């Protein structure tokens, strides 16, 4: 990767974040009347639905506080982070300490999921806000949510199983993945290494139970002992999710200076790039079957925004850590394809959903799932990674 290319990419990620993605959301999503943010936005930023996702509230609040902590202490970012924290505190929690998944515009509950992933995003938001504001209450709340999350992850029976546990017991890679990401964020914002042991346990579980070297695949779902479940759901591969896992592990290797972890993450990237890259049309496919059989979900061959974001991070990080030009080529390929197909030059931000051939499926910019997280996190992470590489090379 030439110095000129590095400069070009730094400008792309920095300006994309600060002049395009972030202004789109701060201009259109902030609800000054009822509090919090409205993320269900049309292409031009107009509101499509006033229900508010608490998952997205945690993610956006984390982003705003993180930009304040790592880029520049702008008053606007801190004020908006405080705006998000206020709504999370006021409207996000049920009486049992668990969080709602979505609420009405004025904060009345709509849906509560059995998963405790909403809690992890509020956890990292409060931790980042604690560092930005110096507010000890927020740090205590973050630690409390981490403890609640871990209790639900560890204690049998607290989370109802997705399938009949007697007929078909299973577990998902999502649980150790989200644990790693949450622990890494807490370690950075609360400045403690007390979470490293949990990260080790989760990486060991992924390596032992979800990675299949003989098939060169990272499984999404396995039996409790790591066995392959030979049914539609058990054979289902999610390349974007596995590639996200790959860069979490490489990031840990970078933090610790651990070459073995870097190799492990790069291996997952290698396997799932081969599985997920669409050689005919470009982009990362959403689902694949372990044995290349037909997939049950009808959106299996669509191109969602977030797998491309995760692949952009993973390929750049792999190149940064290994120096292998293969990853520089992969990064250029996914970067260029994604920006050519997802970016909206007229109204800003990215479309979320494309058909396999790259045509826009639906023009909205936000819904209960898509919000200001994967894209701006990619821009923030890649910008900082490239800037650190430029400083090192200089």
C-alpha cells in the first residue's frame, strides 16, 4: 500500500465520517421534543417510523462519546451523548433491570427480546460516556450492566432457548463474540484489564467449538459440544459475522502483541472471505451453506451494508498486522466495490440493502436494525488505524 493510497484512504474515512455519515444522523435523528433519537429514516432523512430502538440508542451514544474521547472533545458530541444517555436511563429499562428492545417515541415499551444484547450496547455507551463526562454514575451503571449480561450468559435457563433444548440443543457464536467486543470496549474506556480473562475464555470457545479447520469454516451455530448440526440452521454460514469475529480477535492480538491471535483472526478471515465473496457481482453475500447446498433464507444472496463494513475493517487490519499484500488487494476490492454501490452521493450516508447484482433494494437509511454504528465504526477504526500506520512509517 503506497503512501499516496494511505493518504487517500485516510481522507476517505475521516471525511466520510465527519462530513457525511455523522452529520446525516445528527441532522435528522435527534428528537428534541421527546428525547433520544429516531433512527427509522428514509433516504433523505425524513422520518418513516417514530418507534425507537434501544439497541441503536446504545450504539449511537457509544459512537458519540467515543469520538469525543478519541478524536476531539467537541461540545456537540458530548451534549448528544448526554442526550442519548438520558433517554436510555429514562425509557430503556424494565422493572427487572433488563432492557427493552424498542419503545414508542415517548418511551413506552413495544418489544423486549430474550437476548441481552441491547444491554451490552448500553453498557459500552455508558462506559464511553463516563470517560467523556467524568461521571462516576455512568461507570457504575456500565459495570452493573456487564454483571447482568454475564449472569444471563452463564446461568442456565435465564435465557429461553431458541429451539427445544431436548430435541435440538445448540449455541451461537454471537454470544462469545459480543462478549469479546463488550469487554474490549470496557477495557479501553474504564482503563482496566479485569476483563482479559473473559476475553480469553471466549476466544478459546470460538477456537474449540465454532472453527472447523477440515472444512475451512467458522460456524454460526453448533451443538453445545461444538458438533455440526446437519439441518438448514446448523449448516448456515454468515460470512460477515464471522469476518467481524476475525477482526475482534486480530484486534486482541494487536493489543497484546500476540502473533498467534493475529494468525487465528487472519485464518478466519481467509476462510470466510473465500466463502462469502461474490466472484460474479462483487460484495460479501449474506448467507452461505456449509456444504454449498441451497440456503433456506430467501435473502441469502443479498448484499447488506454491515458485512461489507466488517470486511473493510478486517482486511485493512490484517494487512496492517501481517504485511501480506493479499489483504491490501482484498481491502481495495471491498472498499472500492462498497463505496461504489452503497454510498448515496445525493443525500449522504449509505443504503443498507442491495440485490445481489448491486441494485438498491430499498432506499431507506435507517430502521430498527440499521443505524449509525457499523458504517461510522468502520470509518473511525480505519481512519485511526491508517493514521497510526502513517505515523509509524514517517
